[in-house]
């Protein structure tokens, strides 16, 4: 955060100060919306959620070192009072960013956003001060919080941008206009909120490309026809990546190594270099290529990019997070989110990692799949059978049971259960030493709790 006085912030936000003894007090540290994450010198944004109202924690935040509270009403401690806290955060972030000279690299996609963001950050960090989205703080609250972590020394700002509806990316890019826009793929995530079809998802994701200036870069996945179709939405330079021989940034000689980690030759306009990823699953090749292509637009060589990829590790929890138990059981927590594309990639990576060991999949529902939901869950059940998964615990009523029926009909040992607690208890009973256990569902169904219990 660049230092700003409370009076200056109030002017930017057209706000009023309440219970502020010193309007010249400086905010020098980032903002937080969770009072437990407040740091001395920072700003606490009191947002009101469905269950918790941050205004109730204002006094605690100030006691813990917040200079003031960004609030929608007086809270009895120093406050900058605004009409809407969420909108004010966005305005403040946009103001701060306009004063900085950093390059904004924005990325979106139906799957792989967080992993690709983490990879790109790890490529860039050895070369220049880089700030990237923490965890999956990619929405109208998380993005401003990320921007407000930047300071005068920041050169690269790597921003994951999520879209649950059309217009979301237009709003986010209004706060943080990108110089480089990376679009990974178009899939069925959030399809019910965007109009019901993949073309609707593509229209929403393409807002990231439409936000580019003419001298910017659109980094597009040549292997995804919906992403490729976005080239017409910008006058910026197009950088193609993928497995196609025509892609300027591409992978050649892909092979899977020990532990199901992929290796390939990275080909870029500046040359080629060998990449040996430490991440599991062949789908990570596409994520690595997206990160590499974005880095190419910033002037990094093939060797510099490969060095960053080879040293990169998993940073964000809940995404193929592996725990090795003392009894030889491997538990894979991939329960942060799920959609048809990520479920297929996760199951294939799980099967590849397991090798000849017995496999137990604990799978719950994929949310927001609209009218195709039951069929898409059934497809997951068929895939589990095709991959040779031995045991499936299908969690939840409704669509997960369509998954269970398809898998059972194809010879998988299936255990339907109603909820997370029953899934945890049953899985603990079924696990044998040496098994590999895979846990995945959309985050709102809470299967991460099951994964964490099984890992201990």
C-alpha cells in the first residue's frame, strides 16, 4: 500500500471521517476484510456478509492496529464512512493503481486460474518485485485487496479474475485495467449464471480481452476454439499458446515422469528449453504454457521461463493438495472447487499418481451446471469406471447419485452417502494401508473437511 492519510482517502472516496482524532494519520499497510488479518498500519474494510457483519469487529480491528475502519456507518472508532464499502474498496484500489507504474497481467478461465497465477508469479518473482492474487481472492472484494498490497516498488501485478456472471470482468478490469490478458479455457463452470451455454461463458470471459488497450497483449489458448474466437474482440497483439504447431508458445515432446509429473520442451519465439514440472497431471502442461506465454510478453527468455517453472511448487491449498500418512495412505484434497473439466483432469491425475495402488474416490456435487447437471454427473461416474477407480463414495442426494449409478453399472464398488460426516466415517473405515484417496466437489458442499480429516 502506498502511504495515504485518512483525509486523502476520504477525498478520493468522497467520504466523511467519523471519530478520527487525526485526519493526517497515515495508512501504510494493506487493507483487510477479515479482522483476524488486520496488520498495524492497515485499513479494515467492514463488509456485511450473509452471516457476519464486519462492523461488529471494528473495535477489535482498531485495537489490533488498524488506523481506521472503512465502514457504511459510524462504529465508535476512527472510520471513513462511505455509502458502499465494497464499491469504495474498488475506487480506492483503482486510485492507488493509477499512481503506480506496475504492469497488470490479468488472467481468467473456467479451470486452472489459481494454479496458472501461482506459476506465473513464480516465473516473475526472481526478476522483479511481483504481487499476485492470494489464494483465490479473484472477485470484487479480493481483487481490490490484492491491488492495495502493491507499493511503489511493485513492477508486476498478477491478478486472477473470476467471473460468475456476465459483466463481472468488465467491473474488475475497470478497477485494474490489464496490459496483458490471459484466457485459459472456456468450460461449464458457472454456466447456469451466464446464460446456460458455453458460448455465454465465452462471451463473459472475453470481457478480459475486450478491456485491453491497442498496445496490450491478448494471450490466448489456441487449443480452445471458444478462446481462439476472442481474438476478434481486441486490437491488441495476439500471442497464441498451446500444443498446436502454429502456436508461438507451445509444448513439444510431452511425457509423464515418475509421480505423474509432466515434462516437455518449451518452445518460444526466443528459443526453447526443457521444463520438468513438479505439479501432478498432464493438464498442468496447459497451465504452464499459459504462464509461459504471458511471461514472453514481458520479455523473458525461454530459459528464464523454464527455470521458473522447474522451481515452482503448489502454493494454494485445496487444489490437488497431497498428504502422505504414516501408514502409506495418500490423501489428495482437491475439494476447493469442481466442474466437469476440473473433475476430469483431477480424476486422470489421481489415477496416474496412484499407479497400481488401490484407489478410493470421494466425490460430491459439481455446482451451477444448469439443466445438464444430472448428465454431467453421470459422465463423471462413467469416467471413474473407465479409469479403473476401485471404490467410489458418492456424497449427497440428487445428481451425485446419477454419478453413483453410472459407476456401479460399470463395475465400480459404490457407496452412496448423504453427507460429509457420513463420507468421512465410511472412508476411514474403508481405507487400507497404501491406498490413494481422492476428494473433490464444489467448495460449497464442504468436502474439504472430509479431506482434512482423512489426512490426519
